[in-house]
C-alpha cells in the first residue's frame, strides 16, 4: 500500500496562546500538547513584524533574533527549550503560538 502525502503532517490537538508584543522583551512558556507535555514543535504566526528567541526561563529577545513577518509562518522544533521571548519591531503585533503534534 502506498503512503499518503499527509501521513507525516502535523496535527493540532491542543489550544495555543496569542500574545501582543511591546517595546520591551516579554516571554511565555511553550504551550503543552494534547497529552499535557510541552510541545516538541510549534507554529508561529504574527500579525506584524516582531522578533522571537527560544530559550529557558529568563530568555530575552532583541532585534537581532529571528524576525517574523505577517506574510510568513514558521514551524520550529522547540523540544530543548521551555520559553519563547518576543519583542516588537516598530509597532505592537500579535504572536500566535500553536502546539503541533506529529
């Protein structure tokens, strides 16, 4: 039997978070997946330009970190981290963080 194209697709089984960026770095814990464990992968989507950085508690984002823009989402492996820091580029933007499962 041949493998379907969607066999390796990610699933969304738990609720994520939406936060609003500001002029100072803020952070949020990586959301849990449907089993209650920290998600191994997350999808990030922003409504405006902002910067994000993955790390452990106390991580701080700067304008030298990963830039997200509203026209492009990104899926990130975050199993080594517990926290996502974020900061706006010029104006406040919303950041949606969706836990994914494979």
